[in-house]
C-alpha cells in the first residue's frame, strides 16, 4: 500500500469518506512523504521514543511516526476524522488516537496512561495555524515530561519564535519560547505540499526543552510582565513603555530610570535590543521594589 501522504492516496481517502475540509480547524494536509520524513528526522526518534502528535488529520504524519517511534498518541479535535483514521492507520498497532481539543486535554494524564515512566517523548506536529501559539504555550507551561517539540507552522510565526535580539521579529513571543527551549527553524516548506494549499508559507521549528529556564528569576510571572510591558509599543523606549504599562508596579518615572541605570541598562534603549539575560536582571531589580 502506498503512503497516505501521496497526492493520489490522499485524494482517494478523502473521496471515499466524503470528507470536506474545515478551514476553521486549520485543515491543510501534507501530501509529500519526503517533507514528512525530514520532519520526523529532526525529532531524532529512537525505537524507544514515544511520539505525541497534535491534529493527525487523515494520518499522513502519524503513519511516518508509527514506523519510527515506539508508540504514537495523537489528539484530534474533529470527530469526522476518527473513522477515517481508524481506516488509514489500521496497519499500525502502536497508534492511539484521542478525540480531544489539545487545549482542553489532560496531557499529563495521557502520558501517564500511554507511556512508561521516564520514557523519551517528543511532540511532533503539523499544527493548525489558527492556534499555534496557544498550543505551544500549553505544552511548555504545563511542564510536560517531553524532550522537545518539532512543529510545522506559519513561517512568519516560526521566525518570531526563533528570533534573536536586535531583529525586527524579536519580541515577547521569542523570549517566552526561548526562556523554556532552545529554538531553531530547521526547514522552510512551500505551500505546494499541502491540500488545500494554505495562503502562507510554512516552516518547521525545533524546540528543545532546556533543563533549566534560560534565566533564573525571582518571580516568573513578574518577569513575563516586564517583558510584555517593554514591547507594548515597539517604537517607544524602555523607560516610556515601563512607566506606561507595568501595571503591577507603579513607580515614578525618575525612580524607574534610576533602577534601569543601576542595572546597567540605558533607559533610552528599546525593548527589542535587550537580551533575555538583561530582561532577567531588570525584572529582579524591579521586583525588589514590589511590596
Ligand atoms: N497532521 C495532518 C497532516 O500533516 O496532514 C493534519 C495537519 S492539519 C494542519 C491540522 C489538524 O489539527 C487537523 O486535522 C485539525 O482537525 C486538527 N486540529 C485543529 N484544532 C485542533 C485542536 N484544538 N486540538 C486537536 N486537533 C486540532
């Protein structure tokens, strides 16, 4: 039998099951086995690795994961795809499909049920583009016992996640992701390898979880508030953004200026020039003034 991710087999599966795409669920299916194999290569799966997939669709990526991982657990929101997946993945005994919105799923519990304690686990997905960042944040903030995530997304989003300080893509999203992971765009993907073709280009990003967050701060929530405030208006200086937007700590502008200077950060710099380590130092310096 041919792989699922070929134009003819995909067309045949869709026709046989009378499936119609739901744009609102970000349904763009991959029809190129080479692209899929490269995605799976980047996940560096061993025969004992467990794979978690989000949004299996008709099983194009699931099939390639099933061939190389010990087991695949896939979360799919669209009930109409369940009988199709039961059909297309029938030859693979190491796949479990869970009918659930990944944003509402108890992934810790699924991991406990489906994998062994201490097993190497990777998340691999061609993500629905309308919820890429909420999904990534859920996976990272839930502090799941995973090695990392290899995910396809809109290229523009991937560029922001992996951006370095001083670039126009660098912002609070880059910092939040890089706080938890080492982020790298590993591949760009043309729109021609999907049905239907999306109207944006795509990229695959690899996020490898850091053993410790990139900076050790006194208060994580406050650190993220400082970061978000610093980027509230990109064209404004750090001092202006902090004095206008730092809701949980209101200090006179002069005092804020003094704290920035003591920390060795020029108040006239823009947020986009600060490294994550500098944001850590700044957040801790400001935190000492919180009651
Ligand atoms: N993995 C397949 C492939 O590569 O061909 C399909 C990828 S398609 C871009 C995204 C998939 O995610 C669709 O199957 C869609 O139904 C599913 N999906 C959308 N929102 C979801 C959610 N919140 N939770 C779980 N699956 C979701």
